[in-house]
C-alpha cells in the first residue's frame, strides 16, 4: 500500500524524535511491503525563522494534501517575545482547524516494565492504569475571542470560552463510541457548578447517553477529576472533556504512567486523515543532545497506521517491538532509574534503532 505522510519535524527535540519514528516506519514498509512517501512541512518556530509566520500556506497545503500528518513538537524560548498571533503554537491551532480534526485522543496506559517509574504508590499502580482522554480540540477558550486593553490605568486581558451544542454533540459521540469499544464506561468532566458552558456540556452529554444504553455515563467536576486521577486512576475507562481541561488533565495523566515521553496521541475528525503527535513539548533544554525519548512519537506513528491507514498488524508490530525493548531493560534518560543496575541507558537514536530492529 502506498501512502503520503506529511512530516512536521518542528522545533527543539522535534527533529530527533521524528527521525526515529521515520526509521521505524521505514522498517514497517520493508517488512510489510508498503510504500510511504514523506512530504516535509516547515511549521512552528522553524517556519517563523524561514518565512516570518508559523504556518505558511505552502506548508499547510502539504499537510492538507497528505493522507495523514506526523508531528514532532513546536515552540521554544527563542520565540517567546514574538507577537501572540505569530507564536509557534498558533500554527497547531490553525492546522487543527484547517484539517477539521476536532477530537484529540490521548491514552494513559502504564507499561508494566515502567511501574517503578510512576510517582504513585505501588498499591495504586498495581490496580492498573489504562484509560483514554477524549479532548475536544477546536473549540473552547483556545479558539475564543482574546483581547487585552487598558482601563483605569490597568491592563485587562479577556479570553472568551464558547461551546455550541453541535461541537459538544460531535465530541460526545466519539467518546461514547470509544467507550463502546473499551470497557463501556464514560466519565464526562466539566465545571458545571460555575460555568454556563459546562452546564450545556453536561446537558448535551446526558441527552446523548439515551442513544448509548450500553455505556455507563458519569459526571465529574474537573477539580475532582484531577484529584481522582492520582488517587485511583483504575476507576477510569474513557474521559471526555473540553479543550483546556483536556489539555491539563492529559498531561497529568501522562506523568502517572512514568513519563510524558511515552504517550502518543491522535487527532481525528470526520475523515480518516489525522494528525499524530506525542503529547510532550519541544523540550528546548535537551534539544540537540540525543537524550529525548522517541517512544511517544513512535507510538503516534503506530496510531496513524491503525486509525488512518487500517494497518492493525503493522501497528501491533510496533507496539510489540516497544515492549520487547522495554523487557530487555533499555531506557532513555526520562525512564532510567539509576539505582536499578539491570537498566541500560540509551540515547534517542539508539532507542529508535532498537525498536526498528525488533520489527
């Protein structure tokens, strides 16, 4: 099968982790007789330096013409002082909108080999951590009206949080359908004791639940959910929530699994074309040092094969290769425990090669 993949190396550690994901994809193509073509798009800080804007039309066109998009990371301290509408992160918001990907799916699963890396107590980890956060991606406060003005000698900043019934319903359907394929439990997270947008969110979710009688729906306030994720993560199967809450909760969930470097994500909409990326940032403090963990990016590539290309066996081959490498006690710096003499510290590129060689 032939597929065109738009690749955004991005900034910071982005180029390093993307190189390892491509290394693994090349091995998949060789073993399973596929042909992957790569269109490299300049997006984020790299694009600001080259074109003066974070998402030039020429680079967006590459992404929209591809079968799917694989992204490393964008942003960094170098661009902190650029105007708000020119920041590297703005490229991601515009890209998601242009691609029509409104559902971000972030699994929080602890690999048994990394149970000692979790900051949670062993008795909590041993109960199991395996849930997924379905985050609405193109609405809410990130896409609302933003303004800063002076009033009575003070600067006042305003960010508008808006959700329509349609936006809530479409992300709700994805969440219910995801729960149907998993454990049949869906927890809708909002702040309905304070926010009107959350009260509408809760109402729409309960209206939808009548169509999904095989899914058990529960509600939870976002502050309680943040506590429950560290107190008893085993209670969760699927969590659905709005954009900002999902952004925060999914980062928290990633850390209880041992490292943010292990977590992939998929962003999908009404078509098979998706945006796939690890959930971590560009980590400029270790950029160019070959220390980054590429597993989250490699597993994002596996999600792309599974959900956009219907290559389930190929995705499973990558996941098994990751598990084999972890079984052999190879670790990048973020998941390395110095006191454990059985563990072997490896670089970003070494980890990519180890995984590719086991496919």
